[in-house]
C-alpha cells in the first residue's frame, strides 16, 4: 500500500468527539497498510475567536503577531489528534508547519510555499508513525512564522502530497464531494463523480467553497490525485483529475454563484494609452483585487471603465479612487451593491457553440437583467441582481440538465 495524505477541515475536528472519530478513520487506513500523513485545520471556529480577541485589543494588529497568534489554532488540533491516536494504541507525532519542513515567502498573512524539506516526515514515517502536520502555516527563510491565507490547509496538504509523491490527497470536509451547484440553493443538485482540474479551478474561483483555488492550482501543476470526501460518512467522494481521464459527456459541469460582488464605474477617464494601466495599478497598489472589466467609450476623448470587486473591498476601492482622482483624471465614480455573479462551468463548452446563448436565453425568460458578462473557454459569468440569485441558479441548473443524477465514472483508484 502507498502513502496517502489526508486533510481534515475545522468542522471535521470541531469537537473532541469528532477528533476521536477522525482518529478511527485514520486507523482504518493504517490497518489497510497505508502510510498516512494528516494535515488538520484549527478546531471549528477557533480561528475566528482568535481574530476577535486580537480586534478587542487593536483594530490594526501587526501582521507578524497575527501569524504568531493564528498558528496556535492548528497546533491545538494536531496535538489533540496525536493524543487520540496514542490512546487507541497507534504511534503518532504532531509537527508544526516549520517542523514539517515547510518554507514560505517572507509575507505575513498570505505567504506562498516555496519548498518543502520532507526529511523529518520521511523519518517519522519510517518509524511506522502517523505524521500529523499543522496546516495553514510555515516558516520564512528569515525564521519568521507565516500563514498561507484563506484555504491554507488545503494548500498545505496538496503541497505535502506533491513533495512526498503520495498516492493521492484526500480532502475531508463537511460535504460529501463537489456538487453541480450549492445544495442549499438547488435541492436537485447532484454530487459529481469526477471533475477536471480546470473546471474545479474555475468553480473554486467563482464561489464554490469546497476547495481553495491555490490548492487546485498546485494539484494540477504537480499532478496530485485529489479527492474531496465527507469526514462524517464512508461515501465515495469527487475525484479531481485530468480531462483526458474523464468520459462524462457533460457540456456544463456545474453552476456557481458568488454573492460577494460590487460594481464600480469610473466615469470620464481620459481615452489615452496607459489609462487602464494607471487605474488598475493604483488599485493593485492598495490591495484591491478586481474581476470583470468592461470599457465603454462615448466620446473620442473620454471613456468609462466598469469593474467588479469583492463587496468587502468596495470601501477601500472607493477611497483609493477618491484619493487619486486628480492623478487619474476621471470625472466621477458610480457604484452598485447588492449583486451576484452566477456562472456556468464545463470543459465541454469548448466544442459546443451556443452554450452562452442558452444562458442568456434562460435568464431573459426569468426576466433577470444581466449587468456584466465575462467568458473563458470553459465558463460564462453574468453579474445579476442579488435578490434573483436563487431563481437564476436553479433555472440554469435545470436548463443544462444537471438536475439528472450523474452516471458513475470508473477511476481505477
């Protein structure tokens, strides 16, 4: 049997009872002869509790000290899980990110993994131990504790699986796999047996929270066999794999939505070479991420530029634009809140014309206005009024035949 890397999210280890249940699952894999490396998140909402404690002291905590604080959450989880395995008669050792050899960029709060020295992990596996690693964290070359940002534990697990040449990486969470839509919005949504790396990456970027985009990027880059499963059932999960391994015949694999969307329109920008560069470099310098961009000209001398950003970034974006209005030379800024980005995703869209037209038809039939559109080879996104989100997602899900249960796919795993 080969090496398997497993990752358990915060809800999976949210209580002592659940930690003991995770220990039993790990033991079942050990009994089958597998070597196991386990990556865990902080228990339940403990990270939120730590953030709240910091905010009670200061509204602007040091990023370094926040990393020092937040990494304690995962250390609690790894120690308790290791203890649980000990009490059940199995040898295990807990390692922080830096003890596991994870080196990151010298950036606090959102560092990227640069390399992994897996010698310590390999040594512990050689002793027959289950190795339990704290997710979400590492150590910079300067010796500073860092965190990997949102979804960091998923990224830790995939990176370790790549470094250790693991048989596969299993992401255990509170859902049983990747669904054709959010089941809370679309009761008829079905679990996918498989999905391509590219499709999963699009869905993750478009609002599907089951995997973080950075972990999917890493899995694709290093050919890590990725499985999303529930930590509460023995049900098979969803395999994330190469398109070449899939024979589904699907045109659209899923419908995603993101309700954290705001639209900004910069009116009366000078229609000159470099206008877009100056505008978006200014926003980037102030850590404002933008998504859909549309430029419309009504005069030879001026142009209007609309873009979307996360609702949480709206105030920062507006403040930045106001502060740089004279430098950028625009007339005014309009903005709109209460928006959702709804998207269809599918590798089959490449060779099937008319998929976008069908999306527009469905939304028009439901009298849902489209404010902005963005496309790629395998996705179409529309920005719509937020109060029509549920109607849009359900209508699109039905229109593309996703209410019908999937046909099983053989994976050979």
